[in-house]
C-alpha cells in the first residue's frame, strides 16, 4: 500500500494507471450497484483512488475508507465542510460513519 502524502496530486502519482478502465461500479453487500464512476475528465482522480482501494482491500470497509480519505488528502476536509460537493468522498465518509461496506467492480475495455 502507498503512504499517502498531504497532496492529492502527489498521491495520484503513486497510484496504478487507469488505462483501459471504462468505469467502476460500487456495490453494497446485496450486490446492488449504489454508485458508478466513469472514466471521464473530472472523475479520473476518483477512478484511480477507487481502483487502488478495490485492488488493495477485499471490500471498502471502515479501514479501507479511512485510507482512501488519506489518499484524497486536502479534498477530504473540503468534502467534510461541503457535503455533496465531492460525492465519491462522501461515499467513504458514509462507510466510516457506519454505512455498509462497498465492493469495487472494475469494468475494463
């Protein structure tokens, strides 16, 4: 696992590339898809973080979510101050707050 820095931009450089990844689906314990992150501008940072979490942890539980928040670095504090502004970070905050763990489904080309 990476050791996150205080900079999201720097952390992204530590993550595996997202080439060939079309989208990520996040599923609850019943298998229902609760969120989708497409490989498109403005979402590629989140796509990289969730791909990394999916490959590093069996599920995104509280431990994985806390690590993900560290990777999002300065954006995590902004998300806490402005709920809804960063929906992919909000998902991690929900898991830490007692929400169901999420399974990361990687959909390739």
